[in-house]
C-alpha cells in the first residue's frame, strides 16, 4: 500500500529505517522517554482550554470569526515561486502526448491483481470526481451548500461502492472555471489505472435517487456517456443537446485523445473568447459568451461524428443529469406516485442546479428559490 | 441491495410494478412519448439561461446571494408537527434496551456473506463518522473549513478502504452539541451490522499522516480505543486524560452498554448542568461548565475500571488524536527530519483543532492562527 503513494526509493528508506530503528526504539523504551513526552503533552493539553498568545507572529489576535478578514490568509499563500507562463503562440496541451495508454494500463492491471478494474462481475471500479474552489465562496452560505452537496454524494457513493475524489486545487491557471475539470480528469485517469470509469459531477448537481444503479453493462462498448439526445447534437448542434455537468468517461486511450481534442478552446483570454464567438455562430441557440466545455463538446461531436460518435452514448433514458427547473416542483407528485430506483423523470437520479451558482455573488435565478429547492433535493 | 434501504413491502411493490409495468412501458415506447418529453425538456432547458420568475410564491426574487437572509429558509423548516417532549422525571435512554446484539449481529453476518465484517485478512470493515450542523456556520468562513476537513477525510479514507458517514441531522434535541454523537453512533451501529469498527472523528480534526494505517490487530481484544494515558485516567481522573474527538468503537453489545452508561449526563438543561458540577468536583483540573461527553467518559472509566477497563485501550503510541497546539509549529521540523507513515509525534496521524471552533462566532484562540494552521494541516 505504501508503494501507492511513496516512491520506491522512499519505501526502501522506510524499510531500512525500520530495520535499523528497531534497536534504537528498544533502547529508547528502556530509558523511558515516553513519560516525559506524556508530561509535556499533558501540560500543553491542560493549557488548551486557556487562550494562548499566538506564536506565529500574527498581528490580529482576535478570537472573533465575524470580524476576521479572510483575505489575510490569501495574502500569505503567495510562496514567492514565479508562476509558470506558457508561450501563448504555442498550441495549448494538457500534457505530454501519450499514445499507448491502453497497453500501459493493461500491463499495470496485470502487475496489480489486487487493484482490479472491475470490483464485481460486470461492475466497473468507478471514481466520482467533483470539487470546488480552494477559496471560500463569495457569499456566506455558498460553502454550506457545497458541504450539503458533498454529503449527498458521499451517501450515494457509499451505497453504490463508488470512490470519491474531491478536488480543491487549480491544476492549470489557464484552464480556470468550467475548463478546470479537463486537466484534473486527465491527471486522475493516468494516476489511477485501476479506475475503469471516471464519473465527473458538478458541485451543483445532487443525487435525488439513492436507489438507482447506473446500467454499466449498457455502456460496455462505449467510452463517454452524457445525458443528451442524438438528434439535438448530430442534427441540430444544439448547445444544450448534452450536458457536461455529470458524465462517465472510460479510462482508455480514446478518452485521452478526446480530452486532447476538447482542451484547445479552453485557455482563458483571447483563445477562449474567440472560440466562444465561433461556438455561438456554429451552434443552435447559443448565447454570446466565452467558450465553455459543454458547447465545445457539442461542436466536436456535431462536426466529427465519424471520428467519435460510435463510442459516445447520449443517454436520455434516465437523468444522469436532470435540469432542476423541470423537476423540483414535481417532487411531491413523484413521491405520491412513484418510488426510488427509477432514475428518470419519475424519480430523477440527478437534479442539477444549473445556473444557481450558490458559491458566487449572483446566480441566474432568485436565491431563495435555488436554496429552498436545493434543500428539498438533498 | 434494494433491501438494505427499502422495506420488504416496498421491495415487493417494486418487483410487482416492474412485472406489470413491462407491457405498459413497451406500449409507451411504441407511442413515442419520449420525443414529446424531449421537447418539453429542451424548451425548459433553453429557458435555463434566462432568469425565470419563481413559481413557488417566494416574495424575495433577488439573485444576489450577499443580500439574502438565510433565516428565511429556516423559518420554513417548521413542518407543523408537534415536537416530542420527553417526561423529564424519567431517566434518559438512547433507545429500547437491547441485550442480545452480539447474537443478532452474528446471525445477520451469517445470512449476509456478501457484507463481511472483515474486508481483508485482519482488516476490519470501518465506518468513519463525522458531521456538522444542518445550519450554516455563524461566520462566513466556517463552512469552507468544514468542506476542507471533509475533503481531507475523504482522501484518507479512500487510501485506507474506509467508508464515511457525514451526519447533518440532529437525532435527539436533548442531546445537542458534543452529546449529539451518542444517539448517532448507536443508530449507526445497529443499522450497519456489517461494520466492525465505528471511527468517530470531530469535524475539527484533520488527518495529517495519509500513510499511517491504524494497527487494527493491536485492538483485537478491545472494544473502545481512545488517545489517552492510563495513569491520567485511572490514577488521576484528569479530565483531559483521554480525548473523545477521535475514537474507535467496536460494533458489539459491550459498546451498546457503554453508550447507555455514557448517555445519562447528556440531556441538556438541569441534568447536564448538575452533571457538570459533579464532574468538575470529581475530576482533576476540570473547569466549571456543563457536562461534556469527554469528562463523562473519564468519570465512568475512573470510577468503574473493573467493569469497563479491560476492553478499553488508551492509545498513546500514535496520535489517534493530536492536540494541535503542540504540533503545528513543528510541521517544518517534521518534514525536515521524518516522513509519513509514523503517525506519532514525528508525523501525527490526526491534528485536532480543539478550541478553534471555526463554525462559531468565537473560538478559544486567535482566528488567524487557527485558520492558518488548519490550512497547513490539510
């Protein structure tokens, strides 16, 4: 297990240390150093109930959270290292090109039989990935709803044998905002070869059917599953013909390739703005704004169906993503007439609060409606 | 799997529905109702980018989170049901007395071989339990630190094959505050017979050694593991001789019994106040305040060693709980000289920010110190 997160060199160091350390430890025990540390800890612990003066030179010694200016913490986060600036004339890349991931992964799985990619017959190992900003939300209740949201995901995943990765790091400053998921997903696929499917889920998407199991077998010949409709993508290139707030991505070369194809519209600034204009022009009903990952995927599938289409499953049989606006007012009707386990319009698997933006200053909808409905959903 | 959270009656209902529903579903598909719903969803979804007027009669239609008064949400939480009021003259109880839990549990495990209480040789199935208030914190950054804290626990538990239960419900209004964990723990033990050890961890305790694996075998003959020192409990009855912010409790009759013994000092009001006076009188160095669960446990062990002592392991070999005050200033020294995997004073498993109270209005320590150090810990 240590090998999974310590380098081989470090693991060997630890083994050597343990071997050499045994005699030293034995002598230490004999000389009874432990009671001394006990006394030190106990004395310190006894002091824990009395206010201590800070020892880290902080000027503001107030114990009052309401008065505290959180920006003092951020100011100190600059560690002095110069931020890496990519040459903007070079095309953006998520990382060094990998062309043999299927073979690398197959080898790894063979060498690590204790980490199979299927945890039961026909049940793939799934990693649910979600996250939020490393900074507090821009309003007093946003983080509370993020907390409710992760609790909701913890509950679903515990029931369904799914692991969770909660990201709070910005891996690439150029790919901020909705694009941040791309570098993260690539990194996780490569560092977790045992994972068969990565399930990305936005922080504003909640599970509303704890009983529904994703029909994994349905996707055995597909690599990318999103809620959406074929006609709306391939016929209309409608910008909301699919949703990238909740999707499944298989851990394979094909996925690395589509991530590489997806990323170039993402880098913030001129690239993202210009790409936004193209997307508004090319897609049906898209408003004017910078390029977003969802529109970019619509564009890719709509223009390169032959290349990618056969491995993409646009799922409309259940709500892998369910737009909250058409669901939340029907909850009572659903409870009256149906039951959990259906996952679809009768009892949606996921209710996705698109546009509510509870972590920001402003949302696209009245705050009270969003928060009340989120409370009902979880 | 459905049986685990649906009653047998409901599960049979679902099975009947599925059988009867197959023909109906087939006909529905033939009549192609799906495109109609697609159109409805698509139209609604297209509206999702435009502000909608609220349909739930909310008066405040502001989209501005900073202006929103969260108390409007709480006001509506009163569902009109009369709150249960226990007769205060009767002794408090966590629930109906159970005397044969070991036999019940053994039978359940036998009937459910797919849910073993050991997930690998000598590795028990563990459920880590933590939680926080269902209401937002009383200051703008508290929930953000709760979020960081649960992410920290998610990371450790994913690496160590431990499941998580995040509680945001107050199960018993009388047992509010630090006592809230008791009804929760009892309920979880009984509803999760597959769990061998329940690991309670406060929301202000963080994992600071991702590599350290708890030495489960050490506790094979014990039911209750807390960080602490025998001398400080059995000789001194020192109120901080152990810590109940992070402990392991085996799922067995003995544990139900000690929970029953532990609970009576908890009910808020006169009982808790009077118990607090007794504890201050009887324990070493305890300040004056209402009864807390930690002091109560010190008292129980200190006065009933013969009854409980042989199954209690007071662990001081590593930091199952590590008081932050004596650890955080040494992080750089630890990084310089040691490595993860030690779990003790050289690289503490858990750093517990006792007294910081990041979810409240005031803590026992300067806010800046607490928050900065919490950031360093995670």
